[in-house]
C-alpha cells in the first residue's frame, strides 16, 4: 500500500452501524454500542501513529434523543463509563479529551465526568480527542450567530465562536450510509469524504489506515485549480 503520512490531520468520524452490527449477530441493537466504544478505543490508540492531531467523533447527536428511552439511557451510561475508564488512559498517553455539544440536557453525573475528563487531560499534546455529545452542527451555527455582534464578523472569528479547533481534513462515515447527519457542517467545508461499508464496531486501525491512504490520493484544491509543475529559469516546464 502506498501510504503517505500526512502531517497533523484533523479526522472526523461518524461511527455508524452499531445497531446493525448487533442485530446481525442476533443481539439486541444496544449491544452494538459497547462494541462501538471498544472500536473507538482502538482507533484512538492508533490515531497518533497515523499522524492524526485532532480526532472528532460523533457519539450522540441531538437527534438521537428521539430514540427509545432505554437506548438513550444505555448510551448516556456508556458515555459516562467510557469517560471514567478512558480519562486515566488518555492522561497516560498524552491525549487531551474535550467535549463539544450541549450540556444542559445531559445527566448531571455525565456532566461531572466530562468536566473531570477535560480538566485531567488538559495538558495532552499528542492528540486532541473531541467527543461530540448532544451535538447538532446547525444548532452550533445558530448559537455562534447569536453571539456575533453583527459587523466585523470574519470567518476566523465565527469559527472561534463555533468552537472550531481547525477545519476537518477528512470525514469518515462507517455503516454504508452516505450523509453528514448534521455533523460539523462548517468545519467540513473542504473535508474529503470517505464512506466505508464496515459497521463501526468492526472498523479497525487497518481500516483507518486504508481510509487515510485513500485520502492521500485525493487532490485538495480548495476551489482553486491544480498547481502547474515547477518551471526552470528559462520558463520550461521541468516535468
Ligand atoms: C450509530 O449507530 C452510533 C451512535 C448513535 C452512537 C455512537 C456511539 C458509539 C460508537 C458507542 C459509544 C461511544 C462512546 C464514546 C461511549 P446506530 O445505532 O445508528 O447503528 P445503526 O445505523 O446500525 O442503527
């Protein structure tokens, strides 16, 4: 495989397919979520070796509140367990954990676990792991708009109000669906999109490396045109 290491990427992942992974094994669909959390742990471990500097993952969308209460409860409790278990691991491996999204509708115990994780890992320098919980990109854009003063709004200032750490370079969605589902709409303006049919609990570090290999073959033009090959002093093209 011709894998070119990219420097310091921001990768975002829509971790889809937990429910289908479970039902495909004759298990209740919520059994897919703990398996999905394990897959995330493996991906976080592999991320720095893939030169990922920022990893933003969609763990609970604001539209997920419409799921049956038992599934919402299972996800909230799993998120709390994940944060409690991963905080010391992140601290030991120099990973900073932050959470984006609304906090006012989360259980208090989860808010405390988030605050503890953010505080404890705030010095992490190898990777920023951003968990999107009760997150909606459209709501984030509306909230940022409400905080702008009207005039003098620049893209940079708006991005800061949005809490955008940096633009997304590559967005991966597993589970075979090909949509953005209200995830990082502003930040993904020029993201390369990679869709995988693999259900999230089966998504492995090797799959991550394959996705980044695909990304490394994309030409990012940001609305421009391909750069011409370099010319020598006489103006002749060198290749
Ligand atoms: C989509 O699968 C996944 C979610 C709604 C939540 C993502 C959660 C995890 C990966 C596990 C929990 C993570 C942490 C950090 C604790 P789906 O249920 O929509 O699957 P389906 O499309 O097959 O129904």
